[in-house]
């Protein structure tokens, strides 16, 4: 594996722009990337949960990633999610990620036929990680979506034996005790990318220094202020920023969750991410009006 610099700060989990028919719309990504650069993102996390990866074809995922590499223009890091229920597909996506020269890649556990032990999970991921040996690899831990709740610290220890490029985990879970264990393993050998937007402050308190989130896309100032305040020891301001993010999270939950509600917010702020792909239903005009009112109440659109 080539030398790499650890992530620090905000990494936006990007939405996949789509048109009215639900086809991917690559033309939006240039403008999207400009916004991410202007917002101070350390990186973007492409084709993850927020990017609707499991609703995309392999060809679409390759095209989206290639466009992000082109649009990023080295202004921030690009991390590719290559996870799939099909190991061979994930290996193909990992090889492609290395070919287009991403900065790192990640994969979540298969969510249909699930691994029943840490060994099974290591065996599943090893050929995937080895398909892009020059790139840092992160295990994307998200039990709420995958249904896989195996020990992440054990996976990191065992996985390192067969995956030299395994550098850490994208930890999208509220099990803070386990997250803390990951951060302390082997005197901080592994990176932990905090993936739970509404409790970022807790992750920072445990020692995380980078976060990956969908709400970072449209709340960059809030999260940058949170990171800065925490670093400066201004916990009151950090807590206030966290409460601002929680207000938004409550609203997007009301409108169908982070992907559906988040895409609608992106559309409102001028980045045309379009609709979601079925079975996630498109927003109606009445819903947009209601969402705007809810956002105005908390001062988001003012």
C-alpha cells in the first residue's frame, strides 16, 4: 500500500444525482464538487448508503466514481464505496477504484446472505481488499442497514493479518463503547471515521478526528464549527452545533430519512440531485412546500 495521510475533518457522503426518470445525472457533479470544495470538505464518500449504491448497476457506480474523480480535481479526497452482496462485483469495483486513482475505498458487509462470524467476514472481504492493494481500505460498519453486528475490534485485528491495507472502519453505529475500543486498539493503529451525524460530538470525545455524513452536504458550517469548537475546548458551542444538526435530522426523518429528505434539501439549496430510485418514492409538490416551512421554522433557509 502506498503512503497515505489519515483523514481529518468533514467527509460528505454524497447523493447520486438523478433525473425525473430515475436515471443517473452526471452533469450535476461538477457543480456539486465545487460546493464541496467551497464548504471545506476533506473528502467525499461516493456511492455509499447516501449514494444509493445497492440501487445502482455496476456500470453506473463506475461512471459516478469516475466523474467524481474528474470533478474533484484533487481539491479533496475521494473515497469509493465498493460494497456489494456479490463478492465478485465488489472486487471488480475495487479494481476500478484503483484504476481511477481514488484516495481510499470501503465496503459494507453483505446484507442478504450474512456472515455469521468474524472469520466469515474476514474471508469475504480479503479478496476485495486485495483487489486494490495500493489503496487504504475501510470496513464500513452499519448494522442498521446490513443486519451484521459482529465485533468490529475483532474484525480489525483478524482482518489486518490477511489485508495489509486495512486501515480502519467507517463506524456508522451508536455503540460508543465498541467505537472507543476500535480507537484504542494497538495504541491507535486504526482510523475510525465517525458515521453517525447526530452524535458526532460523542465520537470526537472518544478520539475520532474525522466524520463521514450525509447532512454535511448541506450543513457544512454547523459541522465545521462543531469540529473547531471541540478542538478549542469550547464544549458549549460544540453542543449547540450538535443540537442544530439534530434539528435537521429530525426533519429529514419526518420526510422519509436521510436519502429521501436529504436529496430534497439539496434540490432546495440549488444542487439538483433529483429524485431517489425506487422503491424510495419521489417527493411531491406538497411535500416540498411542507419541508420548506419546516426548514424555515429552524432558520435553515433564512
